[in-house]
């Protein structure tokens, strides 16, 4: 009997599962392992002396822990980003709004905001709000005469009288009706003045139209309103159709004459909205004194003689603004591309508690203004008087001259001028006292002191104390005696002049 080795017996058990002839199967090809160890496990297998079950388990745990830490980190970063966005929306937006509101409050003084702005609302805004509407007292298309002239136009005239009190309004819906047609012509002019006839005691409107046909005239609604309850709509309203064709034209000549009077006529408002009209306001003051003057145009010029009002707003798009204005509260002259050439008198009454404010704003055209500060001697010792002015331009020269009236003692003036790409020449008289800050970029700045021997305050000789004196930046103080330790806007003035790419100059004491 032959006895097999145990190893041969095991091979016999394995081969006994195969039925059939004895065939030796080829060795199994070494396949690719389905599990690839990490770097540390592979090194341990390569170096058996350093390999042990404990080190393999530690390596596997370290690998799992590394993946877990990465996953937690990115999940936490995603949560943090979501929380940051949520906090930005819930906290940041209200904070920005609050800061903007605070900045707005610290901009123009509070007496220029709120109700005063509403009282100087654009007539266009009033039209959109429904105030440009007819009342029961309206009279439309009432013609006194119509005639045909050899020049090919029909001339129609009308007149209307109003009591010389309350508000007066002259408005037109005339606009460029066809953007593709340059032959459509809608134009007009307005004149406001004092009636040369002393026997007339009413305010009188005179209207004349010139049209290429009566059909065009009849398509318009020319309406007068005399009811005091109409408020700012009391006066003349022109409703122009928007379907005028090429080579059609109509023009309007409007005249408003106030009566002569031994005492000033105190009127509430004079409001115009005439985009296609030239406007001329004669020297109606001091015979006529207005609470509010609101003029608005577009293409043509707006020119005034002597006009006195508590609040004045003149807006034009591309046409110039010129004239003489006397204001006790707020004056705003605003045009986009037109020039501004004005004489301004800013008045501080003895009972006024707020500064008198003026603003001049345009672009690509010149600003030329002479400003006179007029303030009577304060009735009380604690009555504070001051003036605030903002002048802004872009790519247009600024020439500004500010003086005190001979009867006015030195008063604080807060003046700010901004410009770009055009020269600025600012002149303040010898009664100005306070800080000056003049700067420009890529150009030169200059500040000159004109000697004045007259001591308006009794504090000592007038002097200029520069703090910064470079080619493009000048900063310092000018006044009588010694410079105050702290700036007080109720006692000292300041002028800030900022520009770029153009020279700026400030003359003190001219």
C-alpha cells in the first residue's frame, strides 16, 4: 500500500471534483487587483520588516479621516457662504440705504429738501399728476378775429382778462410730433411785462396764432381758465395735436401784461411749461412780487429782467438762461447744455431763520454770474445770517463774482464750485472771511489776496494763512485778526473749488 503525503492528498481532493480524463489545467493568470492600496500600505508591503497589521489599519484610518476632514471643510465653507449672502441681504442693504439717506441729509441743507422741492415741482410733473386739466370755468377756441395774409398764413387773435391776484400759468403740450420729419414746425414766444396803459386794472392775456391752414388751428385747443380754484392751472393752456404732418406749421405769440399799481402786486405763482417757446420776462419787479417763479423750457432761451420772488426755479434743456433775479429763499437755475448768464441778488430778511440758497448747474456751456449778498442789520443779537451756493459745470468755463452789498456787514458764505476740463475764475470781495480749499488735477491752482486796509470787524488786519500750498492744491484761511481755533459755519464762511484738467483761480478781496 502506497501512502501519499498530506500535500498530495489535498491536491487529490481538489482534482476529484473534475470528472473525466486527467488534464492539468494551466495556472491561473494573475489578474489585476480590484483594490489598490494607498501609498503608505504599498510601502509597507514592499518593506515587510516595517509592515504590520497595526500599521495598515492606521494607514487606512488616516486615509478615511483625511477624506472626512475635506468633506466637512467644504460643507462648512458652503454653509458660511450661504450665511454671508443672507446677512449681506438682510443687514447690508438696509445699512447702505441708511448711509445713502444720511449722505443725502448731509448734502444740500435741509431747507432745500422736502416741502420746498415739492413747491418747486416741474410743470411737467404737474401735468402728469393731472393738474394740466380743464375746469368748468374753461373757455376754449374763442377767437376775436381771423384773417389770411399774403405770406400764406392764417392769423387768429384772442384775449382774456384775469384778476391780478393768485396764480398764473402758461403751458403747452407742443413737442416735436414726428421724429422723422424736420419740416413740422411748432414754435412760439412768451412775453410777460407791465401794461403800458395805466387805465387797465386787470391782468390781460393776448394770443395770436399763425398757421398754414385753419384746419391745423382748429385741431388745437387754446383754453383760458379764470377760476381761482384752478390754482397753478389758472391761465392759458395750449393743447397741440400730435398728428401734424410734414410742411404743416403753427406758431403762437403770447403776451401777459400785469397792470400798473401804486403798491406792489403780491402774486402766488407764475408757472410756465413751454418746451418749444422762447420766454421773456420783463422787469416786472418791484411792481410785481411773486412767492414762486417756476419757468421751464427746452430748445429756446429763457430771459428775464428784474424779477423778485421768494422761490425761483428755471429749467431749460439746451436753451440758455439769462436775466436778473432777486430771491429771499431758494434759487435754482438748471440747464443741460445751455449757458447761464445772470445777475443774482440774495436777500436775508430780518425775520428769516434759514440760509438763502442758490444753485447754478449746466454742462458744455459757460456760467457767468454776479452775485450780491444783501442782509439788513440783524434785529436781534442772536440772529444768524448766512448764504449757501452750489455751482456746477462740466466742460464749460465758470466765472463767478460774489460781493456784499454796501449796506451789508460781513456774513458767512458757504460756496462750492465743481468743474472739469474748463477754467474756473472765482472772485470774493474783501468782506469774505473763512476757509478756502482749491484743488485741480493735471493743472495749476492759484489763490491771490488783494490787500484791503479797511477793518470790517475790528479784530485786526486782514491776512491769509496758507496750510497747503502746492502747484495744484491750495488750502488755508483768510480773515481779520487770528484764525479761530474751531470752524463755526454761523460765524465763518468757506469756499471749496474742485476741478480737473483745467486751471482754477480764486481771488480774495477783489
